[in-house]
């Protein structure tokens, strides 16, 4: 019951600050990519920048945190490769 109460499709009460912060971060990222040759090469900047973003949807904002761990487990992931 508690887990269900924690999950909600209701967006946060004040979404303006969230949307503005995301928009500002996107502008900063585009500016950084424009000023450097990495990861967008100079020859491709006119074609690729500014980046195309999905609209900002405050309903996707969730409370979360990332905490480092001492667990050194290694996972093997199978990938496929194609030779052209």
C-alpha cells in the first residue's frame, strides 16, 4: 500500500523551476558542444547542433538519488557486431 501511495502520475506542484532548469541545461550543453570539437566535429556542427530534444514533460520528474557502491561485480553483456 505504501509503495502504491509513493507512485503517482501527478506532476510535481511547481514545474516551472524544473522545466526552466532542464531548458537551461540543454542550452549549456549545446553551447559546450559548439565551442569544442568533441563530441561534435566542427564539420558536423551546422548539421547536428543545436541538438533535437523531446519536449520537457514535468510528469517524468521523479525523486531519485545515485549512491556509489563498493560492489565491484562485473557483468558481461553480449553484443552483436556487423561488418560492412
